[in-house]
C-alpha cells in the first residue's frame, strides 16, 4: 500500500512538473505583476487600481467619466501576437469595456484608436471586433466572419450561433479572452470558443502594430477587472521582418548621444519601408517588456557602452537569440564592451568591438568611402562628416568573415589622440599613419544571423546627412534579413524642428542647427 502511494505521488509530481514545463514553454509571458500598476498608464489614474491581483477600472455615481478612459501598457508595441487574460464586468446592463490592440494613442486626450475586442453586460457586443474611433466601426459581431477587401468593403457571413456563444459567457463571473492577431488575420475567443474572425486586407484601415490598452467606458457606474494578463509574440506574417530598436540612457551634453531622439528619427523612417515592422524601446537601456525580442529578426542597440554596457548583463540571453539567427547592429558607443567574455561574444555576434587601450575615439572629419560590393551601401554617396569616429576595432583574427562597409583615412592629428578619451598617443595607432580604417562593418554568421557595427552617431545633427542616414537604414534592413532596394532606402530630409524633437532633458539645453553642408 505504501509503495502504491509513493508511486501515485511520484506520478502526480511528474505530471505537475510537466504541466509547469509546458506552461513555461508555451511562449506566454505575464505583462502585469498582479500587485501594482507599474508599466500601465492612463490620463486619469484615479479611475484605476489593483485589487486582489486584478487591474480594476471603476466609475461611481459621484465619480463619473465624461469620456472613455484607456490604461495603456507601457511595455512596448504589439504586432503579431496572442493575448490571454481573464475579465469580469459588473454594473448595469449598459456597462461596457474592451481590449484595445495595435492601437494609436491620441496624444490630445489619451484616447486609443483602432482594434477593440469588445466586452459588455448586455450581450450586444461581447466578443465583437470594433474599430474604435474610426469610420469603419463594427468589423464583425459575435458569430461572424468578415473579409475586408483592398477597397475597404466588408464581406460578412454568419458562421456560428451568436446566442449560443453568449450562453458560453459567465456574465457575473470570470471569463477568459483570447486574442490572436497575425498579420491581417484577427481572431477573438471567449472561454475557448471563437466569437469572431476577420481578415483585414484594407491598406487604409489595417493596423499591423500599435499599443495595447484596456478600456473603461463612460456612462452609468460600472467596474471592469482584468487579471492573469499573458502575452505571446508570434513570428511575423507574410514574410515581414521585425527590427527591435533600443535607445540607451541619456548621457553627454545636449546634442550628443541623443539616443532617444535618434531612435525615434530613424525608427519613423524605417517603419515606412514595406515589409519591415519596427518596435522602439525607450526604457533607458534594456526593455521592460519580457517579450521584446521574442519575434525579433534584428536588434539595434544605440546606447552607452564600456563597462556599464546594458548588454553585458544579458550576454546569455542575447547569445541565445543570436544562435536562433537574430541579427544585431550596434551603433557608436554600443560597439564598446569590455575585453574578455563580452568582447568574445561581440566578435562572434558582429565581428568586432571597441576595446579600451587598443581602439581610439577621436573627433575628426572622415571622408567616407563606401564598399560598393555590399547591399548596405546601395545608393550611398561619398560624404565628409565630422564626428567621433571610432577606429582600430578589435576584430576577429585576420578579420575572418568581416566585410568593411565604410572606410576613411585619419590624418595624423586624428591619430595623435589629442581629441580622444582618454588622451593619446597610442603607439600602434600613430605608427599606422596613412592606413585606411574601418568605421562600419558587417558579418554574415554561420547561424544565419547577421551583424553590423557602426562607429559614428555621436553628434545628433549628423543624422541630417543623407549619406549617414541611408547607410544606417540600409544596414538595419540588411541585418534583419530584408532586401535592400537597388537605390537604398530613401527617407525624408530632416528638418531643424525634427532635429530638436525628442531630445533628452539635460543641463544647458540648446537648439540644434542643421549641419552647414546639409
């Protein structure tokens, strides 16, 4: 009998362990800690709280809402994904709520525009897909499948019993919402049963990426609760490539190391390239989103490096991604890591790195010459740009597998170390007088991934140079595995107003001017 009990106990333990392993491996990750509203933000936070492990939005007779409220997840944009959460709605028959996904946050009033997975107590909209605050409005009611064609016309058919699906909802209890968004294919499920399916082919209305938010509707007093909020990234549909761009912590005086403004400027342009999806993270170093890299094709790091390089705290995480074929591009200070384990990883991932006491970082005018035999330089014209161009990288032995993309020849002043930090001279740098130096390079890794290093980008105004902008945008596309157009990626010119947008708040702020030659 004791032996039987031990065997049963062992079986139960193994079953629980296996179940836990499956839960850990299914790709779903929590994006709400169950304790605080950290990572969630609304214009009027007084309507939101955490109670018994749930996000609660509530209105009362003496605390009404004039307009719908949305609490937005601050982790980052959602693109192709699955979301699972539990919800409970209480109040009158007019109580209404929803889950916004791939939305656009309207800065003027905090309204989130776009796809909404609907929730209500009356049963009229539960499980439906509504295009919030757009002319398209209802895309599919519960029990319907809609195909929206290229002209925006809806072709809807009833495919399930709406009344039966309503009976599947526990209107006074907890229910599970499951949203699947893969390209233009959108599915809602409640308690395991599909409520709607939409195939959105309307280029004017299709949202492929945007914010995730929870809605509290105006009207009579009500309460909406959400808990167990789990997100899973999906591989990008239709062959699209995703570039995750990470801006580092503010540093240096105004106009230098403007990582947030630089990522915003470049990300805006890259997102307009057909077939590319961009996710920007402005978390002062490393994304707070636990799913940030789960469907990335490439990661771009624009941040301070050296001994405090954020990636040094995540070497194993990044190495796992690299082994899966994810590309990596490091810009300016982000190519600088410590020798040893971090440096060895960088040589493997991107072909080389800036090594203290070996590399050098002077301010100088670089006459840039492009290697026209590589896709990254398509459409790139020669240019002379003053910046803190690093060179003499610690590359792989004999630069094995490393292709030089941009080169320039430093003059003896740039080799002297008079403008570098720490100050020179460095004997091996001075003795290499007249040698052409690599300022940007690329590798194709055996794991299928790609790597790029770019040493410019110290001065923010240099993004106004078409040559610098184009070669960097080309590289971002290439490192993600996308095809670079024959003429390179064209992007709109940078205005002085845009140059001064999104600058980090620093001491002695000043208005930046466009370069004279731009």
